[in-house]
C-alpha cells in the first residue's frame, strides 16, 4: 500500500462528496465536467511546457517574498472569456523533497464572493485554482481552490463509468494540524466580502501526503505531469475564466487540454 496514502489517512478523514461532484457537473460552473467521453481520449497535448525547479523548504507568507522564488519565472494566465476587465494574472511553481509550492498573483478591483467556509462552493466567487494530473492516461487528478479570504477547497477527483466522483479530505481546524499550508495577501482598503482592493496573491504548500491518492507521487528529477493553473473572477457579474492552457473551452476539467510540467 502507498505510504503516502497511509500518511494521508492518519492526517485526515476522507469524505466521499457526491454533492460537490454534482456541482462540478453543472455547466454554468467554471469547474464543470462537460464531455462524457473525455477520459477515453486523455493524452499529453501541451502547447507550452513548464520546468519546475527544485528548492529548499521555506515558510510561506502569502507574498512570495522568500528568495527561493527567484528560481522560478512568472507564467501568465490567459483570459478566456469576453467581458470584464483584463486583470493581469500569473503564477510560479517550485518543488522540494517534501512538497510542491505554488504562488499566484493577480490584479483585482473587488472581493467578489460570499462568506464561505472551507470546503464550501467557493468557486462561485473569486478564486485561484491548481489542477495536478500526474499520469495523463489515468483518470485521477487533484484540484485545489483558494479565495481572497483564505478559504479553500481540496478535491481528489476520478471518473468511473461516466460518473465524476470527488473526495474532500477533512482535517482538524487547528491551523498547525492542517497538511496544506496557505497564506493570502490582499492589497486594498477593505479585506472583506465586497471590499475594494487592487490586487491579491496566494501562496500554497502542498505536502506530498495530501497527494497520496494520486499515482506517480512524489515526483523525482525528470518526472513529467500534466497540470493547469486557473483563476475565476466575478467582478463583472459574470464568471470570467483565466487559464494557463489557452485552449480550455468551457470547463477547467478538460483534462486533454492540460499542459505538461517537468520537474528539474
């Protein structure tokens, strides 16, 4: 049995969450699953490829100000939908012997969300999103979302017999007990729902234990995964999608549109 799976079981209670799966299947959501035949055609189909550089472990602040981040270049997200402002949005990624680091930053005018709790439908408001798909021919992948108020949604997803399933890990509320470390930094006047802001950033550390249900984890030098990095913004009143993969059409769950990341 995978040691990462055992560690994950010790840290959190896995909850089978079909209600989230049903929401993901709603075509009005940026996280919808549209194509029932998608998983028979999954392949590596990258337009771009990202090299993920190795780093030493460091403490996250939400601002991405640790010198280790100098090893990674910024990569821009493409605005996919018409309407709304074209907010600059970008990300960085690093990996260490213990986990994966991701840093987002984006211009913004408003905190457009509700007072969600962790594991609620935060994708109905402004979020940054990470998708990791370590084996493209395998239908199991990982999704993470975070909003300006530091609320998160964590999912491991799979599809069996044309049904999309999701598992959401639940863990103790004490911050020092949570396996994922995350911090948000917001530049603005009011850090609250509806608050006026100028930009926000999110810095996340994913220990390999939280990815324990996925194959091909942890990565080593030369490992290649598929992935995507995304943003949802609702300031215009409509959902505006941003994505590293510019070929996404309707759903961030179009796995055949993901691009490759190679670990140094």
